C-alpha cells in the first residue's frame, strides 16, 4: 500500500505509432553510425583517421539534431532552449552542456554549471511576458555620500506565473536544481514568494532494463500533503529526463488520490527524446522545458551521450549501506549554498518535519 509502481510498458502505451517510428529512426542513426565512430575514436592513434571520424560525427549530430528539432516543432508542449532561442544564444547553451558532460568536470564546477543551466531554463520557461508588464525593484546601495543612494531596476512582472507554484523534488539530483529554481522565483516575485516544497522518494529498479523498467514511489519516505498540491502549478526540476517514468508515476498517483494540479512543468538540463515525448503523451496538462535534447537511451535506461549520474556529480556518491536522507543531502552542500538558499532550506526542513509530525 505504501509503494506505487509504474512499468515501462505502461509508459510505452501512451506513444503513438508515429512516435515509435521516429524514435526507431533516431535509435538506428545513433546505434548504427555514432557508436561505430565512437569505437574508432576511443582506440585509434592515427590522426587522420581521428579527423575523419570527427567529421562523420559532426555530420551525424547535425542530422540527428535537425530531425529532433523537426519532431519537437510539431509538439508545442516541448520547448528546447537550443532549438528555440536565437542563433547567437545557442553557443552559450552548448558550452554549458559540454562542461556538464565532460568527465573531467569536478563537483564544484559541475554545480556552478548546473546553476547556470537553471538560470537559462528559468528565462525559457517564464520569460515570455509583455514588455509593458513590469515590476520595479528599489535597491539601497552601499554608497551614502553625499546621501544614502538608491537604484531603481525594472524586471518582468511574472507574479501570476509563479505565485501559485509548488516545487516538487523526485530524485537526489533534483534537490539543488529545485532550490535554484525556487530562488529564481523568489527573486522575481513582487512579494518575495518562496515556493512550498513536496519531496517524493522514487527509484528505478536497477535489476531491470529500459524496456521493462519499473518506477517505485515510496510513500513512507516521501514528504508532502495532498491538500497543498491540489490546484497548484507543480514544478519538477530534474536535471535528466531519461524515460519520463518518475514524473508520470508521481503525477498519476496524485491524480488517483484526487489531486488536480492547475499545471505541471518539467524542467530539465538534458532530456532524451523518448522521455520528453512520453511525458507529454501521458500527461495532457504537462509542459517540458529542456536546455538540450539527446537522441537515445541505452539498455539500462541512461541517456546517450548523456552526462552520467547527475545526482552523484552534484551530491557525491552515497555509501551502499548508508544512503543520505534529504536533510543530510542539503547539509552536505556546505555553508555557501546554505546561506544563498537559506529560505529554500527552511521550507524543505519545515516540509520534512511537518510531515513527520502528522
């Protein structure tokens, strides 16, 4: 009764015949051509052969990118930063993704680029307001000669978009991104609105493969109340959307319990094409925003080319027999993060402690 399970075949049942054909086409390009070039690049010492394979990959990635862009242009509920922004803005996203992918990028630098990514994603998701609709910030500066100085700054008025939101955290890797987005909301709100938090404990069955994966929502280790989610705009900030299974599991459970969100927004740094399509097919009121789209999944349901385990790269690895709880993860971010996101951490603590008391 305290665990909710969703299976891969349930997710695939939402896909159309056209979806499956397009996903198969992308899969064939990656597995038949890209992997062959990867194998050569990983083993060759010949500079000319290396250059030849690099040229092949440039052409192949352009082909796959154009195909994914065409597919997403027909689905208005999937917004990809690298497809929609002006041409001159796209290298910035590409550079951020490249740093996040790089195996040499360490923990502190990885967190820095995650913050950069979610600032860009916030603009993508919430920046589209009329130029005439403004808020004004009055700021007291450190300059007090000849008198105390103040500055006035204009920002977009997005109160209606953000002040009904609840930040929903599903996985370890989603905790810091959720705090980052909540902080952005707080800074853009006229009233300093700090989002409530809902914390869900959901895992994938590691003994399964992509085609028979199971998603397990553990209610005993989750912290939320149903009444605080009803009629709200739910935001899920998961760095990686591989299959979409975790999000669909949570939302389908909430809806069965009588929770009707006003909207669901899924905000990712990288989304697999299959995961993004599954989400919008399964959830009619859900919109996906992603900085970058990757073409395929491997048999273990990891994104390719991906960036590894985002949770481990943000939080560090847990010991197998000593997994950290949500409070321990937050404490591990250190004093600088704690000071920057102090209001968000206070809300998370209140959510955990308040739910335990009930």
